C-alpha cells in the first residue's frame, strides 16, 4: 500500500519536480509549472495526468485502483488513483513517471532520456 509520504518522496525524486500547495492540497509540478500529480482526500488519493482516451481502459481493468471524480475530471486529461490499491514503490513510480513525462518540457525530457520513454 502506497502512502502520501511515498508519493512525495518519489515525485520529488524526478528531475525538475517541486511541491506547491494549491487549492489547499499538495501538488507536484515539473519546473514549477505544469502539475503532474496531486494528493487529496486526506492524502488517500493521488491525481495524475492521463490521456482521456486511456482512462476508461485503466478504470475497467482496475476499478479498485483507478477512478474519475465525476463533474471534475470529465473534461481534463486526469485520473485518480487510490493509494491503498497501489502495491509498491515500483508501481507508484511507474504511475508518477508516466504523468511526469506528459507534463515535462521537451528540454527536460531530452536531458533525461532514460526517463523520457517508458520501458518496453
């Protein structure tokens, strides 16, 4: 089970990442700009960037882990993750990295080619 401390530790380990309080919750931004993760619901849920066309498949495959907040996430490329359903640091880092890649500027991706593309 992942915790908010795990999210914070792994998110801030990514290049250019910093934490900023926004809307009363911790957000994790790349180079001070685009948000790639946030914590909410008393640190039990993490929000991450996710292409709209991929969300339904992820939710259908693991509804105990992934969900949308109706009325809030509908129009955004965003997905919610229940931290209690994340198995370990490896899985949490994979989710955070995928979101970080979508938010990171090209120059940062170029500077970190080992992180810029998913394994496989």
